[in-house]
C-alpha cells in the first residue's frame, strides 16, 4: 500500500472520529451482551431454583424463555451494529476515502 496514502488517512481527523466511534459503540454492545450471558450463567450457578421454577402447569421452566431472550437480544444487538455501520460508519469511511484521494 502507498505509504503516503496511509499517512494521509491516519492524519485525517475523520479517521480518528471513525475509529473512536466504532470502537466505543462495539465495546458497549459487546459488554451488554457479555453481561447478559454471564448474568444468566451466574444465576444458574448460584440460584438454580430460580430458573428451574416451572411456568404454569407444563414442563417448561423459566430458563428456556430467558435463554431464548438472550439469544434473540444478541441477534438484535448485531443488527443494531450492522445498521449503524452501514449508515454512519460507512458515511465517515466514504468521506475519508474522498479526502484521501483528493476528491473533496
């Protein structure tokens, strides 16, 4: 890769903005999902009876819908990231490309 082009991109304030926003947003979403997963595991480890409680007269316990909700929320957080990446982050990337190539 062209060293001059790399330096031009690295010195662009929009590049630093992109990296900062992307890293911050992905870290927040990751911590949220990890907190959900670890909370679920900790409840299983320290209070099995809570999630083992049956729902109604059937055989289903609270563990199944809570686990399913965690998986669904994980997919939703992925969709949230992809949506933001395809809008805000993509716009910043395109601006950086234009400025680096001199197409201001």
